[in-house]
C-alpha cells in the first residue's frame, strides 16, 4: 500500500521540478528579451542624438539659427486690441 503512495509522491516531486525548470527557462528568456530591447533603445537614443546634433549644426551654419539660453529669451505678451 505504501509503494503506490511513494510512487505518486515522487511523481509529484518530479512534476514540480519540471514545472519550476520550465518557469525558470521562460523567465530567463523574458529577461534576455528585455535586455535586448533596452540595448536597442540605448542605440536608438544615441543615433537620435547624433542626428539631432547634425540638424542643429546644419541649421546654425545654413540659416544662422542658434538655440538661445533661457536668460537670453524675452517673452512678449500679446495685447488684444480694444474695440
């Protein structure tokens, strides 16, 4: 009577270990994909910053445009005409 019970218990232990291994494998794959996505985001941000710098340089050279500091900017208030 105790042999079948022991077999069922051992089978349960093996099933739990296999399920844990599958979960661990899936978690590792998910972490790997997240790391790859983070790396791609870093690369894309670097490319965007480089492209942005090139556009700013071209605008400064071709159009004489430059970005002023906040101390150099004057905000004008629009006055509504009276009727």
